[in-house]
């Protein structure tokens, strides 16, 4: 009994502790909880049904734990009825009111109710239990719930009569049960005696049946032995005849097998020669194909380099011509000034953060293009990913930063988010033939990219 009480106290403490943690983060609403234990003859009763009613309508229903515990969360300024029931048991009610509790006050009365229910007894008048067996209110002087002592006193006499009747019926039932046990013992003794007599008869019958079976087996064995002798003679005659036939056929088969083996040997030699010739032809064709591929790759690289150099030369000539027309003598300074990063800050509607857009002009250096592409395609480990996020957190301020880097053959768009301690980097690389997407160094789909960067499309358009 002491162990059960200690376990009950521990569970209540855990529930109170966890409840405090759950509601500590949000005090905008009031926490009111009430609970207790259901027993049967002072023994904790598991799987009893406890139903919470408000205005005659079920609010919640649960089953008691292995130790008979239950707990409900209640609303302030509300009257409830608590129904405690179980199949084969008589139902009891308790009235609970949360009126009068200060709004800023939390109450956890999770071990205040102990309700004992008893098994249903035929012809026992339990109409008194149609009324609540107790009423619970909040008392300001106690700062807690407690039973209405006046109501308890008024109903206690009627419940006492019911308990006396219940005890009398229990005693009568126990006597009936003892009488039934004695009657069952007598019936069991008679049944045992009959079973012993029946067993003796079965043993005698079994002996007779066993003897009959043994006689039948001997007769069957004699029949089998006779048939076996006849079959043995027939089998010997058939084996001799088969041996003669197989000897004649074996000679013919050996001669045919020899002819087939000679033919197969000739076929294998011819097949091996053809395979060697095919392997030589394939090797020659493969070498010729590799040579042509290398020549074509060299030619294409030469054409690409020539086109790239010509494009750079024309762009430089056009830049110099434009500067010459404007009459600006310091052409080099202006070109460098135009390639500087432009920064624009846009406020986001209905948000506290800002979008900072950095636009980098076209970079003609092919080495920079290769480095940017390699960096985008690199596969990050978990350690590298953590280092990347730390670097972003140090480098970028609070808010959303959008950067674009334009290269001759592709463009990279970065969306860096640093909000409330949450860091992320989304990347999109655009080629003429398609787009690719990443988040924190890992590949993602376009749908995920669009969903997680929704709202920034208009700022991307402003930078084009």
C-alpha cells in the first residue's frame, strides 16, 4: 500500500511539473486542472471510464491509468458533472464548479478526488446515486478547490444507508458463493467418479481394440510378404530384359556421341577464330573513334576560345567608343566604376526585415566563371555546411539579402535569409538551356525553391 501511495505522489508530481513547463511559455490563458483516483473497495481501479459533462454534453472521456489516476483541464466560470463508471459497476457523479477563480490564478487540484465505486448488485436500490455524491467549489480563503461540506453532510446519511445495504448484500452474496462452491465441489466429485468409471471401460475397450489391430497387422503382413515375393520375381525378369536392351542401345549411342563430339570441336575452333577477328576489328574501330572525338573536341575548344576572345574584344571596343563619345578622358576609372556592386534596399510589406539587393555586372574573366560554376556544383559535407551558415551569419545583417552574379554563359542568384537566428542560403543558376537550385549547399527542386522564396520575385525583376 505504501508503494502505491509513493507511486501516486510521484505521478502527480510529474504531471504538475510537465504541466508547468507546457503552460509556462504562454500565460494568455488560465490553467485549471482537477483530478484524482478511482478505487474499488479501497483498491486502485484501472480502465474505469471518467466522463466530463458541461450542460449535459460530453466534453471529454478518458480511462483511468494502471493506478486508477485521471486528470482533466477545465475552463473558468463553468459548471461540470464528472461521471465515474465501468462495465459491471454502479455509476457515481460529482459536481464541479470553477466560478469565482481569479483570472490571473492557475490551479492544479490533481489529487483532490478519491471516488470509490462498487460492482452492480441485483435488486439493490441505488437511486440515491442519481444525485452527485459530492460538490466541489473554489474557496477564496483556501485559494483552492474543496468539497461543499454542507452538501456532503446532507447526502451522507442516505449514502450511509446505501453502504449498509451494500455490505449486507455483499455478506449474503459471499454466503451464496460459498454454497455454490460447496455444491460445485460435490458435482466435481461425482463427475470425477463417473470419469474414473468411464476411463476403466475405455482401457478395457482399448485392450480389445489393440489385440484386434495386432491380429489384422499380422494378416496384412502375410499378404504383403506374398505379394513382395511375386513382385521380386517379376522385377528380376524385367531387369534382365532391360539390361539386354540397354547394352544394344549403348553401343549405338556411343558411336553417335563420338560423331557429335567431333562436330562440336570443329564448330568451337571456327567460333574462336571468328571472335578473335571481331575483337581485332572492334579495337581498331574504338581507337579510330577516340581519335576523331579528340580532334573534334580540340576543334570545338578552338572555336569557343576564338568566339570568346572576339566577343571580349568587341565589348571593350564598344566601351571605349562610348566613353570617347562622352568626352570622358578617364575611361578606365569609369569602366571600373560601372562594374562596382549596386546596392538597393526595399522594404517588405507586412514584415519587419529588409531586402538588400546586390547586383554584380558581367564578369568577362573565364577563370572567374569556372570558379563560380565549380563552387555552385560542389557537394558540401555536414561540417562544410555548418561552416557556410556560420560565415553567412557573420557576413550578412538581419533581413533578406538578394545577390546576382552575371557571367557570359550563366547567371547566379543568391537569396540569403538571416532572421531571428534562422540562417539559410538559396541559390539559382540560370543557363540558356535550364535552371538549377540549391539550399545550404544541397540540391532542391524548383518547386521547393519557389515556395521557400515566395514574395521576393518583384525584387528580382527590379534588378534585371
